[in-house]
C-alpha cells in the first residue's frame, strides 16, 4: 500500500463513494496483472489454407492423390477439431493461472444510531455526566499476496499441461495420416486386383473362343468347351468380387473425410516401390522422437512442475489490509492497517506433496513402458517388413517371370495341339494367383511402411539408402 499514504488523507465524509473508489484504484494501481505466457495457435494446427480447400473442392469427381486424401481428412476430422479446441481451452487456463487475486473491500458500522446516555443527579447540575457511545464506520481493503513463487509455479504447470495437449494433437494427427495411407493403399490394391481380374477374364474368354473353334473343328471333345467355360465363370466371379472389394475400399476412403459417397474417379499411385528396408538402428533412434514418446517425457516435466506447485503451497500467504475509520461525533478519519498470515501448525500440504511425488514416479514408469512398447512394435513391424521385401523380390524376379513364360508356352502349345486344356487352364490359374500374391505383398509392404512411419513420425524414404519415386511418397508428418 505504498502507492498512497492513508494517514495523510483528510477525507470528507460527505463523499463516501469517492473514498471507496480511491481505495480500490489505489490498490489496483499497485498491481501489474500477469500476461498470458503462451499464445493460442489453433490456426497453425491445420495447415490447409482457403486456397488449398478450394483446390480440393475443385478436384471433386476427378482423380485423387494420397496427399489430397490426407489434407481432406485433416481438415474435416472432428477428433482433431476437438483436440484443437482443448488446446485453446488450456490456453485460457494458462492465462487464468497467471492472474493476481482480486482485492477484497469490507464496510463495517459499529453502534449505528449514535445513542447518547446521561448519568448523574438531576437536582445537581454539576453532577451531570454525559456518556457518548459513538458510531464508528470502517472501510477496509485487503489484498492477498502469494508468497514462495506460487504464481510462477502455477503458470509453469499450466503451460506444460498445454504442451501435453499439443503432443496429443500431434499423436492423433500422425495416427490419422497412417490410417488414411492404409485405406488409400487398399484402394490402390483393389484397383490393381480389378485390373488383373479383367485381364484374367479376357484371357479366359480368349481360351473359350479358341476351344469352341477346336471343338467345332472336331479336334477336341466337347467336354473341353465345358471346362473352359467353367474357368471363364470362375474368372467372372473373381472380377465381380474385385469390383465389390474396390467399391468398399473407396467408400472407406471417402468416409475418412466425412463423405458418404466417393467423389473421385480413381486413386492415383503405384504399389510398386524401390524403398528397401532402412537401417534398423537408425529407426530405433528415431522412434523416440514419436509424439507419444515426447508426450511421455513432457508428462514427467508436468508432474515435476506440479510438485513445485505443491512445494510452494507449504509457504503460507500474506494478507495485507488497510482502510479508514470515521468517527461520527468527533469528526475526522483515522487510518488503520493490518497483516494476516496463517500458522502452518497442522496442515503443511504433506498429503498433496506426497501424491505429487508418487505421480512423478508413475510418469517415469509410464515413459519406460511406452518406450518398450514402441520398440517392440518397431521390431515386429521391421521383421515383417523385411520378410515382405524378400517375398516381393522373389515374386518379381523369379516366380512371375516363370509363370508368365509358362502360360505363354502353354497357350502357344495348346494352339499347336501339343498341350491339353487342363495344362493351359492350370498355367493360367497359377499365373493369376501369383500376380494376386504379388499385389497383396506390395500392399502389405506399403502398410508396414505406413506403420513404421507412424512410429518414427517421418517418411521412411528419407532414411532409406534408396530413394523412391512413386506417387505415394507424399505423406507429410
């Protein structure tokens, strides 16, 4: 209360409102309200601008790429919108944590009515004594002063809690990107499967036409025509199933950004990849930069900050008060001041402090458990990735060339009458099955890449010894 000198004031009791406002403004002028230590950055969480959104809307009904699918999903995902609003709410909590306590104004009247009592002998005027019980009016203003750094500790804990929400947003964002990439891979695989089914159906129809000609020429028995048509029917069933699976994958992809029906013609991309498995030790180093791991570390910092908050609460606060007392009969005012501080005899915040220390240990255990889980998932995904890569190379370099060569030889030999229909149909079935296995292996390999990229929160081709040029290298973590 050094901003004014109440003991030097000569106040006119006829202006009580002016006195009250003077006391209030004098205390407020001594305080500097704390500013928010962190700015809300909800606008920076979603990077898609209005121009980008217009471009995405203009692409409706046309082809779609992985990056467009990711941007649409991030823009319209309600989970991310909710997490962004949570960050904004915690920004308000940080602001509130830095504010000073409001001063308190009290108004007290003693012996209202100004009663006078007379004592003494009525017959003796000299013995008359007058006792006056005065009316006292007290106006007092008090301010709680937090000691021990309570306010700064509270603000630090609130800021760390806000950063935890940001880590939650980033973790969820990466999970959504990986989910979109997996569904997009399913669409690409479905398109490849449908393409293979159409080619197989055309081959089966070609075989039927040739068999019909040979039957009509009397070179083969009619039973071969029946067998060829059975093969054609099986190819048509596979083609219809491929159509249904592709339609289902397209709907799942559209639902990622809230569209009930796909508004695109086809997904642009290739399952073919030259991205070989990267160095495992490098992946182990990067996995701890995952937002989930960073959140666990930030959670430890937050818990330690809460320990600091509980430590500061052990120090009692000081309440400073000052005011004036007005004497109704004598006139004039008198300045009064006071101090109040609690005595920490029984409650020294022992329980809350113990709880805060235990929660720090819990946060450290959770961080170790998360680190173990991430490394376990990385090891399993990497082993599966290596196996899928070997399978792709064997299919691409050995099995598929042999199956194609065998089918071409069988088809040419059947036309020349050197091989029977069963051998031709068998070679056709083996070729289609291996082509389908190859598509599934490529899709599985891409899903494993998506999973590893989710764990390391970075594109895998940036650390792979061989760079890839396929269209799917568009994920931005």
